[in-house]
């Protein structure tokens, strides 16, 4: 049986996921554009910055998933 949820409350969380993902793309783009060959220090800095940005993105994804679960439970309870 299909389940209908109210997606509107999730829009701000989805926007937060997109916003948190932007730094990851920017870091990867900047790293690719570095003059070659890159130094180990540049690579280490990129990896540290990318890991931090990825953690923030993953946290935003986790919040979205949590609230998606809340909306699913609300829909189930509402019949």
C-alpha cells in the first residue's frame, strides 16, 4: 500500500544537504586545478578539508533521514 508523506517540512533539510555539499565540490574543483604535480602538503590539506566537509555533509544527510523517518511515522499514524 502506498504511503503519502508531507514532504514540505523536509525541504529545508534537503536545502541544508545541498548547501553542505557545495564545499565538497569547491574543494575538489580547487584541488584538480592546482598546478601539477601537487605537493604532499597540498594533498594532505585537501584530504583534511575534504574530510571535514564530508562529515558536515553526512551530518546534514543524517538530519534529513531522521526527519524523513518522522514524516513516515506521522503518515503511518494518520492512516
